[in-house]
């Protein structure tokens, strides 16, 4: 059973890598983002999307941790 889980995880990771590779190869057209008057450099769409994903993967858990911590502090004050 342990080997089956390991094989299943390996197949899942392989499919994930192949999906990301296909996405990167299909989205090579360059774009320049404009945000609050600041124009970014010309980058492929895939780089912009992957960078946004990575930023979200870092900011999301930090924000969740901060909100959970403040929620626990509020509950302590009520008890």
C-alpha cells in the first residue's frame, strides 16, 4: 500500500510538471504590465503568471497565519 501511494504521488508530480511545462511553452508572447503608472519590463505571459502564483503561495499562508493569530487573541479576550 505504501508503494502504491508513492507511485501515485510520483504520477501526480509528473503530471503537474508536464502541465506547467506545456503552459510555459504555449505562453511565450511578451507583455508589459502597467500598474499605478509603473510599467514593468517586457516578459513572457508565463513568467508573469508563475510569478503571481509564487507571490500568492507566499502571501496567502502568511495572511492566514496572521488572521488566525488575531482571531485566537480576540477569543482569549472574550473568555
